[in-house]
C-alpha cells in the first residue's frame, strides 16, 4: 500500500498549494476518490467548497466539468442531446458535461428534482441512458457536489435516494485564526487563490491502480460484524425512521479500506471505522423529527450508538487476520 500512500501524499501536497489547512477534509476527499465514491460538500458560502473540489480536479490529469445548477437547468443539459446536422442530414449525439471524469455539481440543491434525478444513474451505474441507448462512462468517474444548508429559499432538498448515492458528506467549517491569516497572506501576494495553481500530479492509470489496491485491504470478520451491529442499532433506534441500509454498510466498508490504504496500511483498524462513521452515515439516516436533521442530531445519535456497541478486542482481530 506504499504506492497508494505516496499517491495520496502527492495529491495532498499539491492541494495544500491552494487550500490552507483542512487536512482531515482533504483526507476524506481522497478517501472518496480511492473508494470510487462521490462527495457532497455542505457548508455556508465562502468556506472554500468549490475551491477544494476544483483543486482536486486540477491535481488529476482527468477531464473536468463544472456545472452551475439553477432552477432552469434541464436533464439534457447534463446528459447531452441528439441534434440534427443539416450538412449530412443525420442526427448526432452531443455529450453533456456528465461525460467528464470529474464533475463538479455546484449548488446542486438549486436544480429541480427532475434534473437532480438525472445524476442517479451515472453516480450508481457509471452509465447514462438516452433515448433507449446506454452509454458507459469512463473510469475513474467522480461527482463532487456542493450545497448551502442555510439559504433554503429557491432550493429543492435532495431526496433520500439521491443522498444515498454520495459516499461521504462533509463540512469544511471556518478556518482557525492562524489559517485565516495565511489565507490573507496568500491573497495579498497573488491577488487570489486559484485552483489552477495546483499542477497535475496523478494520471488516470495511477488512480485506477490505487482504487484496485484499496479493494485488497484486509478487514476481519469481527470488524465486518461490528459494522453490521452499528447499522442494526440505527434501524432499531427510537428516533430514526430509516436506519442504515445494506448499501450504507457497503459504503462504509469501501471507505475504511481506502482510508487504511491512504495511510499505508493493508488492514483496517477499528479507529478507521470510528473516523469515517459520521461522514459516511450521517446523511443516510432519516429521523422521525426531520426538522432536527440539520442541527447535528443525526451526529449525536451515531455517536451514542458508537459508544454503546463494544469494539472487537485486539485478540479477536489478530485471530481473524489471514
């Protein structure tokens, strides 16, 4: 797993040329990339959501498209259209921005549900169906979406099925005082912070090889049982309407494998699960009192479940390692 760790270090150093601090958030973003997942960046305006997503895209020698979601955006604006070419008298397909390998869906909750649903097939199946014809998307493929959780006027909340397609949801938060000073220093020196300053450091082949290696990270049966026990606790909790589905447990498994490889390990630790439980599962819970979902209530439920479920002992884990 040293090659995966070296690739991640190159990307992190490259992104650090643009993004000040946020080491944990960058780790989560790279975890999603290595696990072939998608990321939802949720925070107030001006915290660097778009800049972080564009910095990762600039660090990869992959095709990139940024889509500004608005209420008048149509599904065909994303997937592409067939147009009539008068020169040869035939219809030709013009691919939309979803055919890029890295897609930034900016302010995704400002588009209508019909447009949002056009992302479902490409995010889950890595393909797009248009007029009865299915076209595969090139790998690696990753969607990074942003949304502002505060300004709800003129927005359309993402449905549960759409949220479930995101491997990780994370918030950036405000920078610390020292990080804020560093941001101002860089702004004064360069005029602005630009994602293009992060040069390309990884190819598609390197990313695909790293994703393949992440799937070889070992996880014991006891830790798999620990993940399932956590999921069952969310399903039986008094304050949840819908707990974690099997897809949610699979998402956590892929994430912890990638997170372990990111740190140069060929095996998963219980701490990996604890580190990623909230980013991977918080947005998948459906609470009985839905108005409490935005005030950290889901995080408190998952934290309480983590505290109540015993972690497999070191002896049990060692006996399960092949």
